[in-house]
């Protein structure tokens, strides 16, 4: 996916890329809160039954077949409550669970009920009830009611903001780059060239400052993470760099990250395999984010969701196909964790949607609303009207935030 050099050592490219929001706001001093809120989008449709296996369900082993985890041994689920567990690759998330910093959700979905990645992500990010019904994102629409004047305290970890952060409120972006690192002499010449233009000069200075801050975060990685790239991409630099910026007193308060690669139609694997290695990379990134947030972790809530779930039974290629009900996660030092939220109806054919999918029993908007209301104190009237239009019939979940 991304390596340290390509993410952190291209100040000139970062300055040029940031000019879509000229000048780029990287001194987030006007943030109205010291709380942090992060959204991680798992693009491709994570297999929730793999990430959070209901190993206590009597039908689990038979319906999952070769994708079922063994009840005992090294590849067994990491027990949560006797009914549900975490995939054995998610040891860092299990540690958060043990610290009551992780809440898990099952049988949850957006209002979308078909199986197109493009349309499912559109509904997930826009906060609407159908594809292409809204042209901006629910998190962007939340910025102004939250008091983020102009959105200066929000950061997209991407070349350009995803739909979730797109809209009238201005946001910033941190762009990974693939071009070679410029040397100091070249940068000094660029500084001289930009000296007469306050927009370009300011953008370059802020980009160099951001690069230095993120580079410092990478140098602070735990020793065991330095030379241990994940098989499906090392997410540690990206997640740790974002967290380092969030932890600053003058840094952003809201961030959005993507982690792709969850469309596992073929050779998904169980305790080991391609999905297990992707989960391990994600787990390492999330653990690095917690470490890099430092004291700010206590004031942080992170929600992680995917566009839809996957089929209960494996397909003929050893993978799973597009489904409906999914798993989602809420974690952070501000989270009231240690609980699986699931209206579990079992895995018998008559309990499944269309005889193949987990049925959606709760609405992702209720989870998003809870984080915005209880963590960031966004009023319910804004949630029901502007942030998630026409959603008064979807109340926020309760008791998810502890501080």
C-alpha cells in the first residue's frame, strides 16, 4: 500500500497537492474542542463473520465450513463474551476490549440493501437513504454545527477528501506521494521562488511542517514495528502519522482514513490466509494510532465501518460474496467498551436475509449519531435534519461514550 518514504518525505508534492484548499489550514488553532474523532472506512466490504466470529452459535461451524475458525488452539477466536470473539489476528483490538476501550457491533448496516460497492460506499459516506441522493458527506455537514468554523480542524488522510468529508465546509488533506524526495537545496530554491506569493509560500511552509511532525511520529514507533512490514501493506506509518498530528494541541480534531482490500471473493482463508494478513495489518495500524495519540487517546473515539457485509456461507472459490448485515467497531479511550451490540437472530437459513446474508438489525446512522452526540455534543436537531436528513426515526444509540 504505502511506505514511509512515499508518505512522509515529499514536502514539495504535499505543498502542491494542498493548493486545492489554498491556503491549506494546518495550524488548527480554532478547534472548539479537545476531543478527537476519527472515521476509518474499510472499503471492499469486510467479512464481519470472519472479523467477529459468532463461534458460540450452534450453526456457526456448519454454515461457515472451511472458513470457520477452530474452537481451540492457536487459530481459535479471541473470546469476547462466550458467544462472539475476534479473529486471532486482532490481538491489539482484543487488548482494547480488555481495557473497555472497544465496542463491537454486529448485524449492522446503512440503509442500503443492494450489493454494489460504489453505491454502498456512497450511502455510507453521504448519510442518505439511497445512492446519489446527496452530494456531500455527513461528516462535512456536521462540522459547522459543531463549531468548526469553516472546517479547519478536519483532515482527510488522502489526496483529496472522500465523499464523507466533501461539502461546503473546507477541510485539509495530507497526501501520500510516490515521487522522489527533494533535497534541501531544491527546497530552498522553491522557497525563494514562492517568496513573493503568500499563498504558495504559506502552503509550502505548512506542508514542510506537517511532514516533519509526521516524520517524528514514525521515528517514535515501537521497536518491534520498525522492520516488520505487513504482507498486505504496512498501515503503521499512515495511522501513526495521522495520530501524531491529531495529538498536537494545535492539530486537527477530526480525521478520516481509508483501509481498502476487503473484497474477498477468492481464497479468503480462516485463521491464516489473505484476510488474516489484512486483519493483522489493520490491527497493527490501529495499535500504532493508539500509541501515537498518547494522552489524547483518553479523549478519542474512533468508528470503523464498511459498506456492507458478506455472505454467511463461503462460495465455491473459498471466499465470500457481497452481503448485507456487517460488523462495525467503536474504540478509543473515551468509549464505554467491553460489550458486543448485536440483535443476534442466529445463522439458520430462515433467519438470514434472502437465505444468504446476515439481516441488518441496527442502523449505522444510529452509531454515527451516538458518537457525534455524546462525544462531540452535536445537538439532536442537527443530527436529524442536516447531518442525516430525514432520520428522526433513527435515534442515536446510547451508553457508548464513557467520558
